[in-house]
């Protein structure tokens, strides 16, 4: 089990920005696709799949990838649903 210092150092490293944004875009698109499939089952909960996408994007890509995921996911969910 890695120590907390090793984990914090790993998160503090500079991430590959294009890859981080690509992962955020893919995760957000997958969340919106899942939301489209879940529309008949849970019609009232528009952002239910966007929350995990933002958390995953932020954890893997950093702050700005999470912000991008939240902005794109929120705007798309507001527009489509």
C-alpha cells in the first residue's frame, strides 16, 4: 500500500494536458450517452450521470479537465433534457 505522501506527489505531478482533456471529453460523452439511454427509466434526474463524469474527469485530469467536463456536461444536459 503506497504512503499518502506518494499518492499526493503523484497527484501533484503535471499531467499531460491534451490527454486529460480528451479523457474528460470521452467520459462526459459517455455520461450523456448513458443519460439518453436512461431517459425512459428516470426522466426527472437530468444531471445524474454528469456528476460521476465530473468526478472522474477531475480525479484523472486535474482541476481544469473537471471544469471542462462540468461545463460541457451541464450545458449539454440543459440543452438536450
